[in-house]
C-alpha cells in the first residue's frame, strides 16, 4: 500500500516503558517483551492496539498477567483488544538470526549477533508500534553462552551482570533516554575494544569504546580519534554535549548501509571504522572521520530530537549531513571539502532529481521507506539547510539551531518545526522558502550580465523543472553569492548575496567603466544549475584567479562541460573543437604551474567532470559519445601537457608519506597525473604506474597505481593484480577494493572481467560490501555498463533478480541505474527498459524492488 504524509495520525497508545529479555543464540533467540501502555490523550481513542510485526509468530500473548485469547493477526501485525486506560502486554517471539539475510532486525555476522532497526527492523524482533513517534524507556536483559558471546552490549548503561547456568552469562542494560524503536540496538559477540575517555564541557567523564574482532584492533585508532574530535566539535560549534557515561561503537562486516546512530551503541560497517596507512586510502580516512561524526551528531539531531514520521527523515538526515560537512570542513579545510560535497550532490542527487524517482526532500508518499534513504533526503536536504545558514549568517543560524534543540528536546518533531525554529531563532522569513521542502527537481537559473555606461546589470531567471506528480512549480528563493571582478586588476569590491525569489529579476551594480567578469553561486550557495553563455576567456580568467576556491573549480568545470556537451551533442567543427581544447589546455596549464596552489586543491581543479554529471547536462545523452569525447579530451591533454605531468609526478613522488595536508595533496595529484598520462601515452604511464606501485608504502599510492594499470593492456596489469590479491588475501575491505578496481576499469574487456569475478571464490551475494564492490562499481563504469550490446544492463538486472530474495534493500539500490533510460539515446533506452520489464515480470519481488521498478517504468 501507498503510505501518505497527509494521513499521519498519532498512535492511540503511549508506551512509556518496555522491558526486553533476550535468550541469545545464533540460530534460536527467544525474545520476551513487556510493554507498559496507556491511552494517548492526544490521539483518537481506540479499543485495540496494533503491534507491528514482520515475519514473526507470537508464542504467547499476555495482558495484565492473563493469557490473552482474543488477539488476531492482520497480515504481519498483531491486533489486540484493549479496553482499560493502562495495561501491561507481554509477548514472546522466537527468531533465527542465522537465517536473516536481509540484515534488518537481529542477525548474525561472522559469529556475532547484531541489530539494525532503522527504519522498520524492530518489528522483525518483536511485536511493537514500530514508528518513530512512540518513545519508550528501554530496560534490556540479555543472556547467552559466555564462550560464544563474551561481550554483551545494548543501549545506555550496563546496570547489572552475572553468570548463569551451563556456561551462560547475562547483562542488564538501561537507557534513561526515551527513544523510538528504530534506535534500539543489541550486540553479542567475541569482541575487543580500543578504549578512550572524553570529558564533556560540563565535566561528565565518558568511556569510549571501538569494538572489533581481535585481529582488527590495530586499525581502530583513527576511528577513536575521530570520535573524540566529533564530541569536542559538537560542543564548540553547536553547544551539544553528550548525555551518557558510555559511548560504544561496534564494527560489523555485513551491513546494508554506512552506519547507524543507535543510542549509545552505534553500529558501523567495518568500512567506516578500520584504517591504517597500509590498507586504507586518504579518502577512506576522511570517510571514517565523516561518518563517525555523522553518527555521533545524530545523538542530538535524530535521537534527542527525533522524527514524528518517516516523511520527516530529512529533518534528522539533512541536518546531520550539514553538521558532518561543517565538521569535516573544519578538520580538512573548507575549500576542498566543499568541492567534494558538491561533486557528490551532482553525481548522486542530480540524477535522482531529473529522473523517474524524483522526490522532494520531504516526500509525500512511499511504499517502502528504505527506498527513501536517498541523496535527495540526505545531500539535498543538507543543501537546503545550508541555504538557511547562508541567508542568516553563522551566528543567527546557530541561534535558530539552539532554539530548535531547546524547544523540541525529547520530542518527535517535523520539518515544519525546524523551519519555525529557524524563523524565530534566526530571524528569517521562510514563508516562500518552504517550497524547497515540497518541490522536487533541480532549479535552473539562467544568467545574463549586461553592461552599459558604468552599470552592470545581472538578469536572472529561474525554472524549476516538472517532476513525476509535480507538473507545475512555483519560483523558490535562491540565494546566490556573487562577485564582479575587474578584468584589469583581477580584484573585486567584495562579495554580495543576491536572493532570486521570483521567476525573473534584475540587479544593477554601478561603478564599472568596463564590463566585469561575473563569479556566481560562489561556494555553491544554492543547489541549482547555472545556465549562461560566457566567453572562454572569462572562464579561463576565473579558473586562474577567482578568490573563491569553489568558483575557481566551477569555472574549470564549466569550460570542460560546455566543450564536451557541445561535442557529444550537436557536434563541433574542427575550428570550434580546436578553440575549446585550447582554452581548456591554457586553464589546465595555469593550474599545473600555479606555485601558490596547494596540491590538494590542484587535484580538484584538474579533475574532469564525471560522465554522470556530463550526461545530466543533456536532455538525451549518448553514453558512447560522451565517453569517447571525454577520453579523447583527456588523451589530448595528456599528450599536450605530458612533460608538465611527468614533472609534477616526479616532484610529488619525493614527498614522504604523512597525514599532513601537503603530503595528502601530493598523493592525490600523483595518481591524477598518471590518469592523464595513461590516456595520452599508455606505455609511459604503465611504466610509471608500475614504479609507483612498487615504491608505494601506503594504500593511496598503491591503489592509485593499480587503478591506472588495470585500465591498460600491459604485462604489469596482471602482475600487480595478482600481487595485490596475494598481499591482502583475507582482508575483506582491501579485497573489496580489488574487485572494484577491475569493475570500474577503462579496460575494453571490463565486462568480461566482472563476469569472471562474479564466479571468484571470494565473491558472495550475502555480503553487501562485496556485492557493491563488484556490481555498484560496474554500474558506475559508463563504457562497460552502457556497452552497446546491452549486456551490462542484463547483468545488473540478473543481479537484482538474484539478490532480491536475499537482501531486498541492497537489491533495490541497483534499480536507479536502469531507471535512467528516459534520458539515454533510444537504442540503449529500449534495452534498459526491456530489463526493467523483465524484473517487473517476476511475481515474487520484494516491496523495495517492486516500488523502484514500477516507479522507474513510470
Ligand atoms: N540513520 C542511518 C544514517 O545515516 C542510516 C540508516 C539507514 N537504514 C536503512 N535501513 N535504510 O546515518
Ligand atoms: Zn544519518
């Protein structure tokens, strides 16, 4: 059934307390749940209570100590008549965690037991009103064989523990903070901890633990340090303090997502915990820092203030992503982090906004909420709150946040509550701004700068494109940071904020005898597409000297995007192609030569726009032509600037390994130089990549070199792939990289390689990281996935069908890659559609995959 936001009604019963008892076993776990329920005065009276279940059988149901004879099942839910004002309900269920391949609810992962309850996994453990607006205080007793599960963890604080009969032991946990069921967690297993301490601003001593398998302990230091930094930063930047004496993080190998913010017991994908220089890249280190922060920040934005219903998901996710982005900006430098975040938005969220799955950051309806943990809800959600911050300024924004936390602490809130707190606390008028919550689609802003006399006039117009279910859109407030550069001096008189609130508007600026160069949407102040015709010379100017790093990056991107889009679209004549290439070469050469630029930023500036982003710029894209143009340009630049790239590679290869910014920048640009050379001069690049691989004393250099080699036809390719595998055999996360490198490779036979790898003894559909390492990587490899035969599409459709019964959530995440068919040239579009139809024809699809496939077919 379709669930609608407007149908929200409060639950008729409150559940102030829940006591849970777990008798744990990998194959048999017995769960006894006792709920204290009372009528909810704020809801409509009901003489039944609906307890959600998912695949559960109730072994016994008792009300106020008496066996209840009159309960019934409605689908998976248990319905129980209740006539009094308050009752105690006791339900016993039995589950088999080892058979839980969906990884929702209680499941087994390499010998341990763990849980994932968000969004609706708790109902796979016991019958309960499994919705985020029912808040309860949890008391949990867990028992099990001590040898198998020496460590027993749950939310909150451990209040008692002891030994039982026959080699068992038990622990009792109490979480004083009322929470919804999606924040419940339990872990039992043979784990060791890297422990630390943190003293909060009011003097609370908090014990910190990063729990892992014994062999992983040496790779937990970065995670622990990241946690301490996060705790410190949230106090300084948002005034948010931790509220328990214990904070546990557990790393799990089998996990559907990145991590989960369960109160006091965060459960993480190992990918976002384990790192050392030999096995993790710089990007891995950063991702760990960012995800640890994200989950920690949820303690306030998500846990202390939670969501009323799942339509409000962006309330916690968009806000928490913004908070983790601001944190990472402070840790790693604002310029590069902002560019990375925009790149993610454009490659992951723009395609959602322009495709069949487009939805507002606060969706209006869904069948399966797991399908709405999207880049739109998370990343566009963060951009929307970032715009409020831009309009209010950091201080007033902070005041708005303070008011929000103060007003809604302990509540299940809505996006509307957040907006109101911002209006009152930050002093913003957000009447029209609310449209950002209800309208889907990436707005397009058309820009024209007119000059006459001493006045420069900025003419802006906006268009919010139609999206499924939303044919007509209203104009939204679009805050644009701008600067007007004097061409001669290369300076500007200060940045201004222009808010375009109408369909069309003009803004005049005086004091310009000569036409200035416009820098617009600086810092990417609004998540929109800018459309303008601007001379190459202006873009070359901005790419070389804009004082806003993002704008500088953007100018370089615009130069390349406009060229490739024109070339892959209507086509370019020789003269136009030569002029376009020459401008790009000039800008790139200036970036390579700029001694004032740090290598990390240089690495951003030289990066070519992704094929996904390029395709987004075209109404109908031909993946083959875009790929050919992009590779052709890269090869031409690689040849034209060969000596510059070789010299750059040589210079940065001298810099020893370190975690400081300069050394990290060196590693980033080192592999990028190889990427250009590999396109321009494959033999030379193969030699250099082989040397880089052999000299590497860290994963960033080694993986970079191997990535380049994997795309080339050279003897070193096989050699180094074998070497890498042998070196890291048994290390799951690094073997994931080995699969990925081959699946994303530029090698003409990449698809055959993927097919062979699917039969590799290390490949399994049971582990989401492994599935993604091969197939998500492949689906993102344009030349292989979009191969003309349609084989790539068939491969992904086969995967979806095979994976769906095992892990529906992960299977459904592959659908959007096929769902893009409407924006692809007709021959491929037909093949993609055909595969979607083949999936749709299956009569046993999960709700997850069914929803995504039907929406994609439209
Ligand atoms: N709240 C988690 C996080 O961002 C994600 C959990 C998603 N779970 C799911 N089943 N979709 O941070
Ligand atoms: Zn989150």
